[in-house]
């Protein structure tokens, strides 16, 4: 009974590694976009990368906070991914990346994941 929850938490952490990789790619593309246009884009399709959904997470194609954000912002996301619904313990939740590279989760993030992913 102890091993089960620990196993699922370890598997979920591995899945989150995919989300962090995707968010890092979005951040780098957003920084290039900012350098060229003087602002971040809220439309992820305008970035200079092929954005494809992952095995465990989908890219959020429109990030409303991105267009009004600056590189020094510490509370507005420039990219988001949403966990696919596998109808398991964790369900769906959204992870975001800030201009400074910090990854955070929405308030609906499962409690045992908040230990290593801060709430935005």
C-alpha cells in the first residue's frame, strides 16, 4: 500500500520532465520573438518552432497573459502546457513557464506535486 502511491508519484515526475522540456522550448522561442518584435506573443503558432503536443501534455495554443508581459515579469506566463486526461490519480492540470524560466502550476495542481512545482 505504500509502494503504489510512491510509484505513481515517480511516474508523474517523469511525465513532468516532458512538460518542462516543452516549456523550455517555448520560452526560448518566446525570447527570440521578443527580441525581434519587442513583445511576447499570445499565439504559440507565431513562434519559430514546430510546436507539437507531447505524449503526456498538450501545448496551450493561446496564452492570454503573454502579450502584456515583459522579460522581467515574475507572475505572468509566456507558455503553458496541459496534462492529458488519463483518468488516473492526477487528472488534468496546467503547468506554465514565466519569462525568467520558472515553471509553476495552477492552483488545481495535485497536492503531492506542489512539493516540487510551486503554484503560480
